[in-house]
C-alpha cells in the first residue's frame, strides 16, 4: 500500500529554502486541527478541496453562474458563486475566461510524490536538502505521510515534518523512526491564551514536544511571532526557557507575514488580525540575540 497511499495536497514547492536544511521539496497537505486567528495559509485548514475566488482577476462576466450545473447563484455582495451546495465538479473553474477560480486541494499518491523527489536527489545531495511535509498538519493524513517517509528512507532522501503538535502521541511514535527532523511550532505557553487564539489547548502539543526531545529526535522549535500575542521580549524569553527545560537546542523565529491577509478574500472573509504589520528586523535580531545568550542556537528563518 505504501506507493498507492493517497493524500490530499494543495501545493508543492520544489525550491524551498526555509523548511529545513538545504534545498527542499516541500509538500503542503490539506487539513489542520488548529484554527489560528492569524493563519497564513487559510486554504490549508479544511481537509477537503475548496474552490477559491481571486477577486482581482474576476471580470464580472457571470459565466461561472451560467455554467454551474447545480444552479448556484451569486454570493451576496460579490461576483463569485455562493458555494453552499457546491459539488466541486470544476465546471465553473473551466468556464472562467480569466482564471479567477481555482480548486485548492488535489489527490496524489505517495509514489507520485517520491518519484518527483527522486529527480531532485542531485540537488538534495549538493545542498544537504531533502523533502519536507507541512500543511496543514501532516499527522491528519497518517497513511499518506508515513508512506512518503518510508519511500524516502528507501531512497536515502532526508525527511522533515513540520507539525503543530496537535495529535495523539501514538501518531508521532509511528513517524519518529522515519523522520530525520521535526520542525515543531510552539505558539504560546499560557493555555488559555493558546486556546483563545488557536481553538485548542497547548497541553497535548507541549507533551508531545517533550516526548520527542526526550526520545532523542532532532527537533527545531519554530516560534511564529504574532504582534501583540507572543512577540514581546517577556514571552519570547519564557518560550526560550521552556525550550531549554525540555531539552531543545535549536529554535527559529518566524516574523509575522502580513502578505497572507490577501488570501482571506478567496473565501469572502476579512482578515481577523486586521492591519497588523511585520516586526522590524532589528527587533527580530534582538530577540534572536537574547535566545542565543540563553544558550540556544537560532536557525535563520
């Protein structure tokens, strides 16, 4: 079943340089158990395919409405279809003359992914790179994720899994023997603040992190810095001390990315954080220097 294991992804980046060491082939899986207020990939949250609408490309011609076999009408206040009742047949996507509609999420097999990766082995070997599974959350598609990792192990391809940590420990146990590096996101140490901004408690996340580190897995902690939520010196210092307490040695600071705000219009949603700006580079350096003084190695983002 390994090669034939099927999964749902929404993108592949063959030239990623920020998702682990060297040149990476990064695969973006659909589905996430968190609902972070600031999510920079809202198209990753749903575990199902979705039709997205690019307002800046829409000609307001109405061809999508005319083509819809379900007779769906215009979404109030927009020139896109109301998606309630959509069967994802793709007829509206094909009818659009200016590529203003796209289905995010398509099925692939583990074999197809790794066959693609094998072609990049010379670049992986030269740069010390490999393949990275991210999302979304890879542990939501366990058979697919594990099958890719098994096939990569057979081919000698370095593997990394980026995770939010919100999964049963039994899932991580199955990934540990096949994963060379975990890129592990930690958003906040306060449980109530974590629940308020992500929709879930952080207890399982921190527990899984501790088990991975105690078991000797290679882990880089990733700290997404969200203005007004966790980017103060006090909060970053607390995260650093927790990392040291758990046995982590490497961290990456991920500055806020306001460019993702534009994606929310794809789903006719406003961006919850509003007009929040990226942190100043000097401030990010100060936070990195503080963590290094604490004894942590800060890996550039």
